[in-house]
C-alpha cells in the first residue's frame, strides 16, 4: 500500500530517505537545513538524484551534529574532481562515490609505498 504524505510528515516518519529525482527549479535545494531538521536522529539520507537537490553544507552540518545518522552520496552539486575541502568529504557517517573514495585510496597506497620503502608517513606514537 502506497500512501502519499506531505514532505514534513514523510521526513519525520522515514528511517531512510532515498532521492531519485532530476534537478529542476522546484527540486534544487529540496533537502536543506529545514527539511533535514524533520528527520529522525536514527535516519539515513541516500542521494541518487542529481547533486544540487541536496545542500551539501546543510547535510554535512546535520551529519556532524548528529541530527541524522548517516548518508550515502552518489552525486554532488558539481562534477568531479571535487575540491578537497568539500564538506561531505569530511563529514561523519558518510559513504561517498567512487570518485571521492579514489582520492582516499591514493593516500592509502602512497602510505603503503612509503612504508615498504622504509619511509613511514603519518606515524602515530
């Protein structure tokens, strides 16, 4: 049974919000500080729509403050490569696309190569 609800009620009741819509004048910025404030602290946001549907900084703030539990991000508001300071690359409980993961993998592989060459990086004592 499918039941259509107003946005606020949908966001308040959902455990997982999964976005699958095009960017239009109406959908751009649809998920923002206000709509994220309706979500449960145990809820997850999955963005498989186009990036500008979500205000990235607002989502990062909601994640970092514990307002929502986590996010899966398939797209961003601009095309890769992303600026290394992009807020969702540094937010808590976020799984991002392969593009952002590739940047993290480069760091890991560089650290392994350095270790094998006897030049450890990022040593924690």
